[in-house]
C-alpha cells in the first residue's frame, strides 16, 4: 500500500483526481465491461465498479494486482472486478472485447512502445465506444528542468527532441507528449479525439501552495478555475499531465 500513500494527499484527492474523473465518468457505458489497462492498485477500477459495471483490471505488475485484489475485497466488489496480468503493448484479450477502455496513471507513457500500446487499446475496444487515457506532459517537464539552479541545456535539448527520459527511481524510461503529438497518435490508430485536457493547467503543488490545499473553500475555487480552463487549447500543454478522450470509429 506504500504506492498509494504518495497519492493520498490533498493535491491529488481534491484537484487532480476530480479533474481525472471528469474525463472518465461521462463516457462510461450504462452497462457492459470496462478494461482498466495499467490499472495499478485499483484506484479507478473501484469507483467504476461501484457504478454497477464489470471491470477487468490488467497490469504488468502482479504485485500491483495483488494490492488491488485486497482493496476490491475490502469494498465488497469481488463479483464486479477481475484481474489479469499483462502488458499494455500486448494485451491478452480478443478484438472488440470492451465497452470502455481506461489507461489512466500514465501506462502509455511508461510502456515500452506507446504506438503499439494505443494500437492494442484500440483493438480491444468495441466500435463506437470510448477510450480515456492520461499521459505525462512534455512542456511542464522542460519548465522544471529550466528552474533548476544548474541547467544542462544539452540534456534539455535532447529530451525535447526525443520526448523521453530515464526515471532512475523507477528504473525505466518514460515517454512525454505534447497535445499535438498525443492527438496525432490516437488519430493514427482510427480513434476520433473528443476531448483533451491538462491536469492541472494553472495550479502547481509546491511548498508555497500548501496553505491553499489546507483550506477547503480555496481548494474548491482552484478546482472551479481548473475545470473552466483545462480544455483551453492555448494552455492545455501546460498541464502537468494530459488527459485525452477518444472514440473508436465504427
């Protein structure tokens, strides 16, 4: 459960997660089966199952799935959520298997091949159904690099060109996206983009903003502002993460 603790803080629970849910809930089917691809410890499988849908959680990490299974049992949802270990780039499911596909928590950014991942997500999604996915955003990452006391311009330029960086704490490389690149990737695989948003585009969780996060009234104002601005095309790319919703063409 240690993985979950880093996200059980006001920034995620009151701002980031609520922004994310806005791009999941309205697109869920009334009935059917949902794939939570790269579902981790079940953060989103559980609220989706609570809405009465059947959920298949798939993750490359069996340890993550074990934690998710315990959480599902604790909430009494064993009959609605099943688990399958697998790679998002080679999903162990047949074509047209799911009525909704979720890839939140950046599995497309963390996988070995985002192009193959999107191809697979589209393959298992039924026609006229929705894919909802979150990825790491390029521009805020570059901004954080420029804010460092010693800026390595060569490294920054390399990252800007390759849109990929090694995360030593995790032991693997992560892919970064601009809104244009993310849209292009989904369109390439026969998906029609419905929405793209930055999460968040204005508010930054920093030591000097901790006081704001401790005041419920201020948190609500921040969330209201983010919900008004997070789809604004001129600033979507400022979002710490990008979230995209797309529909598989018939």
